[in-house]
C-alpha cells in the first residue's frame, strides 16, 4: 500500500513524495514580475513533491487582480527564472499555473481601459476584485461589464496560452497547469447557464462548451509536450456568479474522458460534489488525479488508500509551514498563518515562517 511519503512518477518527472503544494495567490508581484521574495518563498517549500506556483496571467487581457504575476513578457520570464532556479537548487519541482480571468476583472487593470472579455456580455453580479478605484487608489471594486469575445478573440486566447506555456518552459518550469476552474475564462465557456452563444463555442452542446478549453490544451501540449501539461478544474464550486446548469454532471464527465484520452501529466480537481460523482469522475479520468479539499495527513492517506487520489494537494498549511512535508511525516504540530498577511505586503507573513526545528529551538531559548 502506498504512502503519502512514497515517491511518485509523474509522467517521467520523479516526485519524492505525493504531497503537492497548491497554487495560492499571495499578491506579492507589485509590478506583475515575480520578485526575489517570491523566489525565497517557493524555495523554502521545495520539500513538496510538486509545487504549483500561483496563477500567472497569460496576457494583459487575462489580468484580474493587482499584484499578481504575469508570464507574457521577457521581464516576466526573467522574474520567474529566479524562482525556478531557487526551487531547483533546493531540490524541488515546480509547475506554472496559467491563468485568464475572463470577466472577473476591472478596466483599470487592462490595456488602455479596455473591457474584460467573456463568452457573453453579462457581468458577474456581486463580484469584486482588487484594482484601482475612481480616485486611482488600490481597493476592492466591482468587476467591469465584459464584452463578448468574437472568434478572433477566442483564437487569440488559445495563442496566448500557447505562448505562455513556451515562456514558462523558458523560465525553467517543469511544466504548466491550465487553470480551468474557479469561475475564470474556461469555466465561463463551460457553464451552460452563462454561455448562451449560438456559434461553435456556444452553450447548446457539451462539445461546444468544452471546445475552447480542449483547443487550448491541445495547443499547449503541442508546444511543450502533453506530459508537461496539467489541468485544474473545480466542477461544483460555482464561483463568481456561476450557477448550476442542465447536464452539469455530464459536462464534467465528458471533460474528464476527453482529458484522459490526451495522456496529460495530471488533472487537479476540487469541489467534486457528491461521493458518487467523485467516483464517476475518477473512473472517467484514468490518468494521475490530484485533489484539493482541506486534507490532513490522515484524510489524504485515507483517500490514497481508497484509490480516490494519486496525489494530495495542500494549500493553506504550506503558508505558515514551509517544511510541511516533514511536519506531516513526523507528526510535528502545524503553525497557523495570520490572515492579515495572506494577500499583499512584504516578507512579513510570507518568508518569515521558520521550519519546525528552528521554531522549537527559538521557543526553548
């Protein structure tokens, strides 16, 4: 029987354990370029079997929040190269998460005040992002009304992801994860209640709604190789004013089947709903499945033992526990992170959490 702490072969990339660090936006890229502090932060957590770095927007159009990094310029490549070099020197492995937020954005973040884009010109109700307010100051503001993408705009998004994947490899990442969850651009197309288009990307059929994501997966796979590509999904999260729709379960199972046929590195899932659907999704996607969902060492091991997962994804515990794998392995207590430092700021609450041995020694002193 496998343990969380056993090695794992991820499509040829050898992981020393089955614990994955989740992508978590920390908003420390003040000029959209990954900073030296970010390199330190990720290197401190290189004991994870795999790190999935925080979301990086694939284009200026894909940006939805202040202080998040990009991966669409030479400066972005150079910034991320600091991080990947630091992680690899520390013995780690790291994927980039590629991101386009679609309608979850504000005109102050976009080029020349352009509008956000979406499958349809319907804004996300009661949705706020960190952007610039009417006085030009940072703050929480309602998302701007989007415009509907035309076919040329859709093709450009596919190209932006392909180029971003190439940039990620140039920056030294071991692979990329396409972010198709959490209410962002791909899920906006997948959601049959929102997507009322009447063209080949429209909501009338499952195939149409999946078309943009699968075209993007194929383009990225062609660019860097399918075994270096993962996909993130969150089927029943219903974030940012997305809602349940007819044939929802069938849609996500069709996607699982389609991704399984492509022989990717993995699928990374959360919000799989009922145990019955989770089982059906696991049966439909026959490759490496990693799942996030508030695991402890015990519950992740139980999921592994039951065959529900191949890799367990841990998020928040990695914030205050850079040596999380060793803490879990040895049963050492976990530190708690202060919420005030989750997003934005400097090194406080970011790179200043000590490893357990050092923390214990400090307390003893």
